[in-house]
């Protein structure tokens, strides 16, 4: 059977070279044992390089699960994933797992390559072997980085090869090993079981804690008391009563049971997050408007947000959580890591919406807030269907093309059905979808509401 690059000279027939007793002929057995050699070696090289410059024989990889890591030092998503991958790799190696990784670098200089490899505990294709790297990129059709291609030992037809290594590592971590179809099916079944059993209590509580922390004073202040944009419960009274201000500086315990039956937003963010600095004030405004509307119309507050901190230290967490008008999980709480993995949170800010039954409505809360502001509540499919229909009707009155201030090309109105789709607005840097003004020449794209210019 021919292997990855058909370099072993074997036949494509699956049973050629197999004896009547089922054993392989020496020639076929030898070629199969050299699978990684034909993939990773070149005419004058049968080794990989470590960060110290040592040579490791490619033959040492045979019989192992191998991850081909397509990555580059200059690309921030690669830098972030590399940290996660190093942690998973070192854990697997410490438990004796038969796993190896090979870096296939897209760095542009040998210095960048060496600096990047220095932070990795695995080997790499030498920087100078451009043809070997190009061949691997062609074979596995790697369009984006980071990309982790998982190769299984004994899988000579690539039936078990997976290009979803990055996704699997982010979602399952070391539990994904050995990355076989059987293992992934097992993990997916466990995920489904978790979703079926998911409640607000088992998401947020643990055996040591049945509460959240808050700098506000639940039950003592109505939403109408802090209508000014960007104002928290504490600074709403900063000029009125020093005793109240003193109480505000103390952390209250909010029973998680008091949130059951409400629509909940789990807000993953950190003080130093630049996109969060843009989105958080918008979310605070929407939060207050939704709570005020619910209170005025029905006398209830069936919406709450819970801050899930990704801050790096207690001081930063304390500083940031004081600025937020909603409760938080305690800093460093073990549930934070579990929630991040459970909802597959790759970056912050991220807003996950849970329904009154504790089940997930959407993991795209941030996008929906950007699109529809407070009108997105309660974030259900029925409500979003109404909003999309309204947007379609409003789009009928929009000019088909415009010129936007600061962009020299004409912008054309597009929808998901006419060349549009999910995008990041080049004006406000927030997500968008459905309708957009798009430059057909260079890809510049903005929300219709962000247009600052004239129709053509």
C-alpha cells in the first residue's frame, strides 16, 4: 500500500505483499514501518532538530501518535495555542503516553524559527528544508495556522488522520489522546450527557460554594437608581451617602439559587482585554436597559449576568469586578476552568446565554448584543427570527451602495445570500452578520449603522 507521498514504491492494492497466513512480506512490513520517514525525511536528511540543535532520527517516531504542528512565531493565535499545546504535551509525556509533535514552521527567518522552537519541547523540520515543509502543506492542504494534523500509527491509508487537532486540544485537552475515532466518539457522548444534565446549579456551584460574589447590594437598590450610562451601583451613590459607599466596597454573597429560573449570561472577560474594554461598557448599558424594562413592565428582573474572570491575579480581579454591576465567580475558582472548557471558550470577551432551565441558548451572545443591543433579549431562536426579519425589511430602504468616510472605494450592500456573511466591522471592530456594506475591491466591511458618508 502506498503511503503519504507514494515514496515507498509500494502497490496501491491493500492485500499485495500479504502471505496466506495474514503476515506481511518483509518488503511491505519494512515500508510500513518507515511511514514517517517517507513523510518527514528528504533526500539528504533522515532526522529532525531539537531546540538545542540535536538531531533526532525520524525512525524514532515510528509506532507513535504524531502531531504535525503547522505554526509560525509571528502569528498571535499560534503563540496562544502553543502555550496550550506545550502544557498538554508535557502532561501526556509525564504519564508515559506514546505521543510526539513535529513543528512544521511557517516562520520567515531562521532567527524567528529558532526563537519559536526554543519554547517547544518537541522537534522540528529544519528551517532550511523548504521543500519538505511545502510538501507537507500541500499533502494536508493546510490553509490556516495554527493547524495540528494527527497521524495514527499503523494508519497507512490516512483513514484515521485528523486535521482537527487544534479544535480537539482546545476542547478536550489531554483527554483527547490518542485522538482516535473511538476516543472522540466517547468524548462527544460524554459532552452530550453533560448538556442533557446541564443546570445552572451544576455549572456554577461546587461542594465548597453555593454563592457568587457581588459588590452591589441586591434587594436594596432598584435598576432605576443607576440609569446613568456606565455607572455601577457603588458609584451611583458615591456623592450621597458615605455609609452606603462603605457597604458597597464589601463583597456580598449572592445565592446561586436566587438566579435559577432566569435568563443568564456567562461573561468571560478580563480587565486587560482590549476588545473587552470596548464591549463591556456596551454590555453594561444593555444589561441595565433589559433589567429596567423587565422591572417596569412586569415588576421582575428575570435577567442576570455572571462574570467569569480570566484575570491573572486577585488584585486585577478585584479592581475589574468592582466596575461591573453583576455578580462573579470567585477569583481562581475551579469552576472557571471547567466552564471555559465546557463552552469551548477560545478568547475573551465571550458571552454564553443560558435559558431559564439552565440549558445553553447560544454561545454567540457577544455577537447578538453587537447586532441587536437590548432587543436581543431573551436571545431565543424565535426572537432572533423576528429581529432578522426586521433587519431584512429595514435593508430594503437602504441605499444599494455608499461611500464611507475614510475609505476610497465604493461600498456595496450585501447579505449572507449575496456574498456577505459573518464579519468584523472595520469601523467599530465588533462582529456583524446578515447585512453589511462591503468593498468588493479590498474586502473592507462595516455595519450599515456604522456608515458615515453619502449614498451613491
